[in-house]
C-alpha cells in the first residue's frame, strides 16, 4: 500500500500531485480510465481510499464518498419528488468543493445548479414559494464564494442570489394549480434572464444535448425535470446527466484561463462501497459518457468486490465471452499503459473497456509475521515457539487478507497455543474492538460480523438477510451445488421464499469471495470461521453432526457404483458419502471400505483416499496423530490396521489447520512403504506415492491441491 501512496507512486501520478505537494507527470488522459480497487471483504479497499484522501486532499481537490451510506436517502426523504439519494450525493460533492481552500481556490457549479433548480419544481406543494425554498438549498453552488457578483465574463451577469425567489413569488398571488407549467416557465425565465453569453452557450451545449431537447436547453431542462419525476429508469437518466453536469463544472474550473494558470493536478472522487446501487449508478454514468466520447479530467476511483469489477461492466455477456478489463497488480511494478480498446461501435462496447482494475494485494509472509511480532513482542521473547505457532495459524486462517490478519494478530497477542493445537483454537481468543467501547468477544464472532453480516451481498433479497449467516454456516460443510442444495432445502423448510445453491454461489461471487472446485465456500479462511461457528451452534457439536449425517444419508440413498455428476467435487457418490461419514463419527467404516477396495487399483484408490480425507476435524479431543502413529489399538489384519493409520495421517495433512512437517512426512512414507510390500495386486506402485506425498507434507503442501488450499501452499 505504501508504494501506491508514495511520492512517485500510482496515485501521485494519477492525481498529478504528490502527497508533499510536488507536481508529477500525469498518467493517462485525456481519456481517463475509471480505476476500481478489486478485492473481497477485508482486503483493505476502503482503507486505501481513506489513505488517498488523507494524504492528497490538501494538495488536490479529492472527495471521499461512502456510496452505501443511508445519509443521502435520509436527506432526500422529505422531498422525494425533488431529491434523491443520487442528487444529494452530488450536492454534497459540490458543497465540499465550493469550500475548497487549496491551490486555485473554490469551485462553482452553475451547470449542476441549473439542473437541480429545475428538478426542484417537483416539490410536494408545487407552489412558487415551495419551489423557491427548494432552489435556495443550492444557491451557494453557481458562483464562487470569493467573487460574488462577477461581471459579464461569468456564467451569470451579476448576483443570482435572491433573483429566483423574486421572480417566482410574483406568481404567488395567481391562482395556479400545483406543478403548473407557469412555475417551470418562471423558473426558466429567472435562470436564463441573467445568463451571460458564455453561460447561454454552455447551457445550450449541455442541456440542449439532453434526450429529446433537439438543441434547445429549455426543452432539455423540462425533459430533465419530467424524467426525474417519472422515477425508475427515467430518473436514473436524469441523475446521470446531473453527474455529467458536475464533471463539466469541474472541467471548466481547470480549463478556463484563470484555472489553467492557478490550478494544479486533477480533481478526484473516491467512491467507497461503489458496488452499492448508488455507486454502480455513478460508475455506469461516467463510463457510458466516456465511452461516448465525453472527456474530463476528474479521477474516479471506486471499490469493487467482484474480481471482474462488476457484472454491469460486461453487458450481460456470458463468462466465456467476457474480455477481462486491464488490470494492475502493485507487486508487478509500475502501473501499466492503458488505452481504450477499439471494439467496433462505441455504444456496443462493454463498459469494462473504460476500466483499470487495481488488484488489492494480500499480505506476504514477511508482512504477516511483522504484524504478529509487533503485537507479541511485549509478552514473549523474539523467536518463541508460541509466536511461531501463532504466525502459522494466522497465515493459514487469513490467507493474507489484511483485515483478518490484523484482527487475528490482535486477538492472539496474549494467546498461548500448544504446538499441536488446531489453528481454529485461536478463533476463541477474546478481542476488544474500538467501536463504542464494545465488550470483549471471541475474534471469530467479530470477523463474521465484519466480513459477512456487515457486508451482505447487494442483491441479497431482504427476506433472506436474517438467515444469511446461518445459511452460510451450514453450507461450510458442502462441496458442490448438489451437496449445497440438500442443506438449503433442509434449512429453509417452512419458508415461502428460498434460495438455491446457484443463487448463493452467484451472491458469494458478487461479494468478492473466491470459488473453489472442491468446496462450496471457496475461501479457506471464511470456511474455517463458519465451520467453527457450526460446531458451536448447539451443544456437543450437534449441528455439525446433523449436517454431515444429512449429507451422508443423502448419498447413501444413491447407487453405490453411481458416478458423480459432471462438475462434482468427488469422483464417485461413494467417496462423497464416505467424506461426510468420516467427519461425523464413521472412521471405522471408512477404513473398512478403503481396506476392501485397495487391492488391484492403487492409483485410483489413492485419489479416492485424498478426496475422502480432505475434510475438517470436529471440535473436541483430537487423537488423529496418535492413531496415525499406531498408538491407538485397532483390531483387524495388518492391511486394515495400516490403512487406518494412513487415513488418519492423510486426514491430518489434508485438513490444513495443523502443522505437519517432517514427522507427518515420515509417517506417510513409512505407512505407504509398508503397504507397498504387502501381497496384493499393484502394491508396488505405492512406493512412488510414498515419495511424492512425504515430500509434499514435509514442505507443508496439500496432498490434494485445489484452488483454496493451493493458495495456502503458495503463501508459504
């Protein structure tokens, strides 16, 4: 992050000014990309935007906006015919920039003001007095605060304040119906009466281009007001046009003779939570305008949870037909060259062509260790075994997700973790957050609230919001969509409205959680949080066992030799059933199945073993290591006893929440070596497997690599 914010970093060149105030050669332009910071919950997108604001806002006019804040809708609520969340956000931007005290001074927004004044005719009363009162909310916008009453060269001649009220109130004594055309006409007269030649030309250029205006600004302004009051897509069109007017005002503040001499850098709008309905509307508006050839120097930086920046960027194209936007990974070096792709007709090109994705980086192993060391040093000498064990647990549970690292490291500051503990033990560590002096809570509860409850999918229907966390908790034991649908049908019984696994999968993608071909909850850290919660939902892990028994029984009802459907996480229905049977108390039956099916098919058997054993371990005492080492008495012939030990050794490796290392690697090599010299068909082939698996285990690598466990291996 520091590299992005540095004196010569990406944002200094994008804004044309360094944090210390020095000029910088500007990136891109005159066709500017919209920059989207991509990454799921906890990746630090909002934190980075706030850092950009804090470091640059005194040097260039940079405005930070939370697009999902309820404040804009609350301000619009008293006059819903004349205001909206969108217009209130634009008004806030303009007001802040009217008060800008940096280089070049404040900005004026006469173009935006004109449109806002026209939609003010939709006030509830619709009378001249009510319209005048609504318009007066915006009267600080059209002229710069330092230069009241500018001469003929200004947008308006003389001072505008009070003129509109004077003209409108002359109608107050007349018998007019609310929303009478006379009110709109009087307002237009008031606006156009004092227009200077430049102002008239600008309104003709901008509002004369409004759909249906035919070059007549008065027609355009009337259409703007009518569309706004119509609601729906028509209102969105009007709001998008007002956003264009705001950017035109900012551009004029730089392009004028005085602006060219006095202003520096580029202005910027930082749109946090831009995946919200309002944020997406703003992004769509500016991207559509720039696709159509409109140019301005306003830097737009937003956040996007989805890895592709947002489905709206791709125009409904199927995934296989989507051309990814240009992207920039800070670890790759300097920012890439960017130019808009030539894609035929401009209005048919995907909005993604106007985007540059900045991939939010995960913390490296060294950064993660520094974070935990910084908090542990007060309580343990450098190099302590407890700290090393915590480092490993935080690395695996967080996957380098910055917010998760910070929370886990803080909770683990005074936590003592035995060398053989499960990583999930750390999730019970208490954490006190700074918010409102809240009492201590287990860090798992804090993270689930911050990463899931506080960051619900934007398109999650209201009727499912109260159950979202519970549904995800149960889905933590699912592998594929069939598996997930079994759980969803069970846990949504009695509900009129239900979600399917496909719907949930889409919502998880929209929220920025990655997918995995072997786990329905594809993010390893999130899955561990949910598994931990599932085990604690009911005493003795009853909810955990119930879900696994439900899935075991579902797959037991299918033919034993039935092949798994295409795209499923397991090669066979039997392997899927055995996976859930293993983690819900059926280890002995799984061993009998494995021992019976090994002779004659060692290669297929090893693949099935890995699928069965890639599973979490329930809470409570864990005797897997002892059982893997033969320290727990098991009845049966040598083949069955050795398979029992091997299953538990592989299970330890495949859960990925306990250290393995040389000891487990040696156990795997020994057990596979024993099997390789037994008297059954194909036994000798296991010798090669012994070498491969022990090498992986010694280096803390997964034996069965999938998307989410493979990321853990790479991080180390």
